[in-house]
């Protein structure tokens, strides 16, 4: 893999980030999606391919993801890797201050993140979400303090429903108070989830914020495993989740998938690889976050870095689904 700047910073990261949300995650049936041994195999495969940008969060696998990454890093040179984590979600039962981005919760969680990772700093700390009760003056000052004392290098904002106003307001306050701004954003973004193509991308350009998108394959829809008019394959999200089916198995999305399959045939790659290549070549994207259950899946995704799309192919994919309206 090649290396690119982490947004507007002096840190270089691999062009694909490795997401570890499946590490230690238990399904509804009590099975673990990725256990510790396989997690190590996946991290080994990613590092062997030149990957250095690992993405996790305090709630992934109830903390197991960070613990396992820390155990894996303990056998390697920590300085060779760029580690990102996130804080926001509840981590303490029956504690009114056990969630959000208020100072009390942020300080407790950053200490816990560092302890689980076995390191004295994280390269990138995301606010996993914003909350309505914490004043921006408070969380921007708290986050800046983490950078000042060396526990955090850079700040990012992760979001499920992109809100340009929240990020812009925080960065305006940071600018006026000479505090560390958000330099990276982690929204959902892929060829069929295009919510950020409203004012959010405009805001990111204005504030020099680059994207590290999650769900670059739309939960598996963009792998090409689904076919218009056919029942979803057994065991897939489309077969198990009505919510997934309602969101992704639509005529409009299958029209996008048709264009994707055509381009994939043209370049001799899989739809998943072309989807990742399209994001990687997007001028506002830093490093899409890929996840995998197996080493084979991960290696197929990482092969996307070998694909070069022509300007025409990039534009055909970009125009395959209309940008959502602000109205």
C-alpha cells in the first residue's frame, strides 16, 4: 500500500485503514464474530501488506478490540502504527455521566482507552457522536487538553447522521480559542450512501477536513452478492435484517450496482474492489476503513489499492446515484 497524509497533518497513513469493530463482538446468538487468534491473524495480514492505520473504539467488543490491539502492538514497534479510537457511548451502567462528550466522561474514557491499548497516546481520537447537553466550549477545551498533554495527537468527528453545523461550530470555537480542531471526519460514505454529498462535504472542504469513511461497501451490498429480483443469499444481512433490506435492496441501489459491475468488468476487478478504489481516489477521502472476518476477505479488499480508475470510470460511478436533496 501507498501512504497518504492523514488529512491536513504531517502524519502518513496507509491508503486503506483497518477497522476492528468485529473484534470481540458477540452476535445475538452469543457467537463471537472475530476471536483473539483470528484478530491477530488479520492484524498480521494487514501489517504485512504495508498497513499502518488501525481503527477501533472504546465500545468495540466491550473493550476487547482495544485490549487485543494492545496485546498485538506489545510485540511490535508502536511507532510504526497510527492508532485511532473513539469515545462517546455508555460504558458504565446507571451512571448519568457515563456517556457523551462531557469533560468527566471524556477524561475517564481516554485514560481507559490508553490502558487497554497499552500505550501512552493515541494518534487520532474521534468523538464517536455529538451530544446535545455538552457545550462546545467544554468539549473543545477538554479535547485540546489531551493534545496539549500528549495523550492525543489529532482529533476527529465520527457520525451516523452527518451534521455539518456541529463540526463547523466546534472548529470555529477551536479557531477563536487557539485550540486543536477536528482534522478528520468519519461518516458513512459509499456509492449508495451519499448523505454527505449535501452541505457536509462542502463544510469539510471549507475547514480542510478529510474523510475516513466507514461502511465503504454498504454493509456488503456493494460486494455484488445481491441480485435484483432474487431472494438474498442465506446468512447475509439482507436475509437476516428487514432494516438492511429496506435500505439497500432497492431499485435505485441496484441501478448503481449495475454501473459498478460494468466498471468492475472493465478493470478486471470485483465490485468490492472498485467501490474501495472509487473512495480512495475521491479528492476529499483520506483512507476508507475496511473490515473483514477472514484473512481472505481482507486481502481481497486490500487488493483494491492496485486498481486505477480512469476519469470517465470515476465520474460514471459518481453519477450512478443522485446526490440527496437538502430540501
